C-alpha cells in the first residue's frame, strides 16, 4: 500500500513539475518575437537570433495560393523584397504547409519557383510540422510579420488593405508592410500595428 501511494505521489509530482516547465510564449505585438530555427531549401539552418540587430520581415507563403500568386506574378512582393534588402532588412519566407499539402514544394521546386517569380528573399524556410507557424499564429498566405532591430514584434497582419486576388488592386491598396518599414526607418510609431490577414489558410 505504501509503495503504491509513493508511486502515485511521485508520478503526481512529476506531472506538476512538467506543467510548471516554462512554455515558449506566442508572438505578441510589443513583445520579443519568439525564437525559432528552421532549415532553408538549400539545407542551411537559420535562427532568428542570427539576425540580431537587423529588421526582419517574416512572410508566410504558399506558392500555389492565388493570393500569393497575385503579389508575385505582378512583381509586387519581389520588388518589396529588393527594396527592403537595399535598406538592410532581412526578409524570410516560411512555408508551414504540412507534407503533401497544397504548396508543399520540394526544395528544388521552391528554388525553381523563386527564380521564376524573381523572389529576392534572404531565405525560403520549411516548417512542415507547423510549429513556427503556430507559434506566430500565422493564419493565411500571405501573413506578414515585422520585427524591429531590438527583436520586438511590431507588425502582424495583412500585406495590404484590399482583400482580393486581382492584381489591379495592388496599386490602389495601402501596403502595410511598406508603411511599417518606413515608420521604423523614420523612428516613428507603426500605425496600424495589427491588421486582419487575408489569403489562403495555412495548410497545417
């Protein structure tokens, strides 16, 4: 009886201790962006900590999503990536689609797609288990996040203000990412810092 009770309380203690272990906090505006490490399509590993002191843009991507196609086939996102890179901004693509899902390109397919659309990202990262996507609360493709030089998340939301797949809407829309980067460069507050993302659902 004593042995049984001992085992019960020992197991209970372990369970409580496990529950008390610190969990990684989810992404939240105004707080330090959650750390992560992912492998890119060339096999190289990248950690958010590698870009300490740099402004970082995270773009959730699905190459087969019509909303993503709108911004790449029009040249919109490639031009934004190039302009950001010229200002020293690190732009990372993250594909959190599970294996076999729409847009789950092999490394070779992803490299070919990026070349065809003129992508100018620093890296195309794969997150097939969806851990990083869920950590950031990525809901759509595209879903954009901006992290400042202090490692703080300062923007979370849509790429722009018009929810459509029509390329003609790009010029009429307010680009929230461009606005966020311009505000950071000017030392001003980002407004808005959160918007509702639009696009295809992330295929977790």
